């Protein structure tokens, strides 16, 4: 029997699972203790500040804190009756920050994480929060500030009480030659068989697969660049796992019609809660691929043969981000699919 305490083994398991899902850090960079979280967030100066070098797991503890802010449930759209704690991060406009929170003890803890420019529910945004994966699973998302400032990061809980969590805060830098947490590739680090565009992996051949590469938000979306160019349909293969989403990006000219369609690879029907959504970034030149996109209000969603189809009848010039997702409660097993995107 190993002499390692259960919490140490849990840290190792956290790292292993995160590596599979999110291109996480080297396990040798662990620290067993991180910042002591603040119980309240009204006074920014009183919050412990985390720097951009925290590319490692640190352990934080909310068990001695309280449930002070029920209103922050608005950040995630879910009730958050558990203890919450806060730290701060100084950010600059255009930077990418990635937050990853995994339960350590108890292992069935259900974390949530959100980022706020100031300590008020009026600043809540679903795009700056994550609480979708359920008990015993980690939460992670990327955030890009639209202005320089010091931001509040809250670690909350979908379940009552507190817990210990393994927390990663990292600022990946595209083009520095280092493959960092949240980056599918890096422009300055050549990889065999991988074409990299602003640190997004490019798929150029039909029926290529997204499997094995983190592509769950706009900061690491897979760029679809058909070799022949033009407006033809382009089909890629994917697998949606429990508490997962996949995002793909295509460039459209003004006035084109964009259609995205999902089909199951095994012949079975699509899960009822499977959805396709579309967002758009108006800029078309680098570094536009990593500009924050907004929901495409003209997109029309329907279900054909039980599977989602989304259409933008007439595009504006820009980059379109198509997201394949399903709630944690919907998928009981991996779902293999093909995604077809058509521009014409």
C-alpha cells in the first residue's frame, strides 16, 4: 500500500484527467497550497492576487468560508448555495486567461467559477462563468478581458458547504514557442502534421477529426480551411463526451448563406438536448481569430431527422464560430458525430 495520503492521490488524478481534456500543465509543477481565498469581494485591495505565472495546480480551500453571495447564481444561471471564495487577477485587454477548477476533497464536490470586473451581480455574464459539469467533475473556461483592469475570480459551489479544489490559472501566450494549457498548438513551435493559425489547429481535409485536441471555446476553436477553398460543404468528425463541447470556425464573405448540420456517426439518433449555436467575430484579419465573438442573432435553429441544424441566411463578413454541445444531464456515453458546414 502506498504511503501517499488520499489527497495527494487525488491531486495526481486531477492532473491526469485535466491533461486529457484541456492540454494542462506538467504534473511536476504542483503546489499543495495556494492563496487563502477571501470570504468577501467588495474590497478589491483585500483579495489575494494571482499572477500570470500560476501555470500549475494549487490547492484552495473554501471549507472555512461562508455562503455570502446568493445573487452570484446569476453568473451561471444555477443556484449556488455552497461556500464561495475570491481572489483577483490583473489582466490587460486582449489577453487570454484560462481557469480550471477540480474537486479534491470531497471528491463529489460540484464547483462553479466566474470572473467579474467588480464585485456585483450586475456584472455577471454566462460567457465569463462555468457550472455545467455536475458533481465530481471539474469546471474550466477561457476569458478575454475587453479592457485593462483587476478582475475578481470567484470559486463557488453547486452543493452546500465548502471543499478543497485544485485550481489552475494560466495566461497562454500565442507565438512564444511553448505549448501551454488551453493551446491546441503554438505558431512558433512546429509540430509534425499540424497546421497552426494563431494557435488554432487547422483542419483542411474532409473527414478529419477533432478528437484529442481541446477545442471547447473560441480561444482554441478548430479552424476549418478546405484545401480547395470556395464555398463547398466541409465535413469533420468529432466525439462529444460527457461535459464537453466542440467549437469550429469558418470565414465567410458578406452575403453568403451558412448552414451547419450534425449527424450521428453510428446511425443512432442525436441526443434530444444536443444543440448547435453560432457566434461571429466581425474582423477577418489576424489576430481576429481570437477576438471575442458575439452570438449571431440572425441564426435560425431547427431539428431535421432529430438532429440540430442551424442556418445564417445572409452572413456579414467575418469569422463564424459553430459550437456543438449538450448538457451534462443529456449524455450518458460518448456521442460520435459528423459536422457539416456549408457556405454558398
